[in-house]
């Protein structure tokens, strides 16, 4: 598939590495993750999600590239000290755009700054959830979070899932929206392309035997005859909260994405 935004098909060799694939198997080669397969040979691009060691140093965008390991596009940027790094591309990214990371920067897409300096209702991505760690959230294609309000010590951030979360004001975010907005429009077209993407075929649960799945053994397309769908291990699959009530990060969540299940 061809993309109009891509400017080069050759990655920067110094920032690529070969990862060993395990096809969903552990150290004894026993299958622990289903529906995985070897896939096409690829090189992993080393992406910078930290940024803070380059605070205050301006950079320019050199290329916009496809990354086989993620849904979003990536960009190769060159800092004024001539160091090059890969970063997630913004939807408005163009070659020779300027990028800077600092506590307070101009409110332009691509710039990275403290979330406390972002006005309300602006979109952000590459969100830090732990102070001085790295950008761990809102990184997939087309995603963006919205700043809802600025409180005394925390910022209320509406995540792409609809969850409203408290984020420390010392955390950094990038302004804008992640690139490749049309990722959800991609059609696989043939089964072997899914094999290139490390996916093995799946079997419908109702087509299995009762020994293999709770839904199995009902002769074809008959109903499952249960109050709710179940997982292969007999647990309720839908309409049930699975998050641990004792999880320490629950206190930072003001509203869950399934707010009707909060009771």
C-alpha cells in the first residue's frame, strides 16, 4: 500500500535494530500466546519517547517514514547538535518543520511542553503519566487526548477511550494529533497478508468442541445458550468489569470509559 505522506522508504540505519521473533512462544518454545506467527522480516526503528535530554534544543524534520512495528508514521528529526532521532509524526508534519521540547513553547503542533502550560480543549498526544519517565500513552494512529481542565496540582485529561484521568502538571505532552488518520480504513484483502502481519487464522468459538471452548458443541450456528458470552477459560467476556479494584492507579481515574459500570 502506498501513502502520499511518506517521503522515503529507506530507514536511517543507525537507528534500526533486528528483533528476534518468538511467534508467541516462551523460552521452552511452548505456545503461550495464540494466533501469532513468524511474519515478514522487519527492522525495528528506535523511537525517542523521552525527549527531556534534548530540552531547549531545536530540531528539524528530515523525513516522514512508515514503521512496520506501529500504526502511526514516524519522522526522522535532526537537532542543532547534529544528533538524529526517530519520533512519532504529527498529522500536520511536513519536511523541514521545526520542533522543540521545553517547559513552555509556542502553541504549535509538534512542540512538546508541560501539560500545565497547555490551554483547555487543546489536543495532545505522547502523554507522560509518570513524571520524568517517558511518553507511554496516546501513541496509536489518529489518536489524541483533550485537556479538560487545569486544577490545583493536576490536569484533567480526556483520553481517546473517553476516560477522564488526572495527570500531574509536571508531565510532558506533545501538541496535536498522531499521524495516519486513515489507518482504520486499511483493508487486508487476502489472508496471506495477515500472515505477513504475524497473525495466524482463528477459529469461531461455536465451531469448536465443548472440550475446547464453552461455546462449542452446539452444531453450527445455533445460539450459545448462555446468559453472557464467555472466554475459552469460562469467564464472562462482556458487560463485566475486569479492572482490579485495589489497583493503585484507580485514584487518578475520575470517569471510566464505561461509566455505566462504575457502580
